[in-house]
């Protein structure tokens, strides 16, 4: 089968698609990735077919841009919706060109509506893939809403509201672009389609009230290449003493409190060896106990650490989960508080720290929490469970089964 995989976002969104594409290729299928241009570099390294969607994700992370507005506020804002810009027509054209002849089209937010609209046009099987649980359920509030404090009986209602609002905010623009391309108007193309949840069922089990068409496969992780080796400075630092504490916030844009947060973390961790990931901080090397480094594959580095201080993006949370190393969560916005509380409730993380109220004493308390035998032993047990999950394989099997259903009418 030809399977077109569509996403738009940071590398945290693109890397899982590359992992799934490799699994599909290994199973004998022809995958095509359509995503933000930065994902193309990784796709090319693996010899995967790739098409770039119009736009530059870095523009969404400049000061005042939509992503930064959400980070500053800690949740979705009116401005983040109003100021978000994308070329709907170009996206539809690019996806349609890439997906021509496809048997299956897999769409991930935020390009999922465009992808599944094209799937309907070409008669391909539509699949929604999500890195975090978004479908309505009574078990929890929608994960993308941030730190929701609502009665549990409202969870499912909130889920339906978010589902409705997602399409309502984009429907006019998508249908205007479709009209320009001579395509008919459509309703929400994601309704009642196959859903694949690309997260660990150990961390978030599949809700019992979900329909049978929704499944949780396990995370789609892309292991570091077997040929990858750390640079000399990193290896020397790891060899020089006790396992360090890692601090990193992935592809999060810098916000106004970044310096204060970094200073509080370094003060609270004073006396401990630290690896500080460059990105989101301009901190320079000031101590032999602190190593400032560029990107290092998480699945390689995290098992070498004593604790992981991170923003709780879906990808980083799952890398921490699989490493057997406890976390100190510092969630900023959107789904990050959801993952932070999941890690804490699983017994493998401290209670989350508030990035907008940096406090060295809170950092010390969090580190003491994750250094206890109970937390460290639980992290090891959980990692053993996660090692038995095979997210990419399960997703490929689910996509492969669509062939037996025939093409939609």
C-alpha cells in the first residue's frame, strides 16, 4: 500500500512520523511524509520520500507569535488563534499531490483536517493519529487544555466542545481554499474515522468508553542510530563522576521567564552535576559541574542521568518513561501539564514545578523526592513495562488491517 503521513509542527511532531514511515517501509509499504520542512532533514537521512508544507515553524516561535503567546499564558489564547497563519490552499495542493494513488492517509494535528479532506477526495482510507489523547472521554479532560481544574463529570462534555471547536476554527478557511481549487464544501473530515493513539498505554491506558475504532498503539519512537556516538566533551563529563541531572526543554520557544527559571534550577541543583541542553537558554558554561550541550538523543542520554528536568512534551515524556530515570516536570502549556501529572501519578516523577514561579527551594524538594528508593525503583519497573510495548509495530498492523476492509465508498 501507499501510505501518506501528514503533520505540521516541531520536530517533536515530525519524528514520530519518521518512525512510523520506517516501520511501514520495513513491512513492504510505500510511505510518503508531508510535514514542516525541518522534518525533511531527518526523513532524508533515512531515505524516505518527503514533501514540505508551506510555512516555517520558527515563525510561530518568534517573540509575540502564536506559540510564544501560549507559552506565556500557559494555555490557548484568543490571540494564538487569531494570529496563526497558514496557507490552506498550498497545504491542500501539496498533500493532494503527495497522496495521489494512496490507499491510506494518516493525518496528525495541526494538518489533520487538510489531510483527511484530501483522503476523502481521492478515496483513501482516513486515519487520525494523535500524540496525546484528544477524543472525548469521561476518564479525563482533553489533554491539550493545559492544567484543567474541572469536575470529572464534565470531562466528556469538554471533550466534545474541544472537538467541535477545533473544526469550527478552521472550517471556513479550509472550505474557502477548497472552493478555489474547485472542490466541494465538506463537514468535519475527522468525524468517525480510525484513530491511532501514539502514546504508551502504561502511561495512559485506553479509555473504556472509546469506540472500537480508537486504539492506543504505544509511542512511535525513533531510536538513535547505532552509529551515533557522543562527542568527547560529553563522554568525558559522564565518565568524570556521579550521574548528572539533565535539564532541557526541547523545542519550546523562549519565554520571558526563561532566565529566571534556568537560574532557579541551577541554584536549586547546586552541588550536583548538571547537563544543560542548549536551546531556550543562552546560559554559558560557568562551572566544571555544568556541561552545556547541543542536541543529544534522549534514548541514549537519559539512562545515564540521575534525574530528568523537562517540559513534559509527549516525546520527551515517553523518552523519560522508557529510560527508567525519574522526572522533575516543568510543564509550560497545552498538553504538557497532562503528561506531567501522569508521570507524577505513576510514581516516577516529583509533583510538577511552576515555570512562572521559579523557586530554588521547590527544585531541591523535587530532587529529594525523585532520589528516594521508592521513586527510583518504580521508574525501573515502569521502564520494563514500556520495553514490552511496540508502538510502531502495532500502528503498522492497524494500518495494514485497513487493506482488508476495502476502500471507502
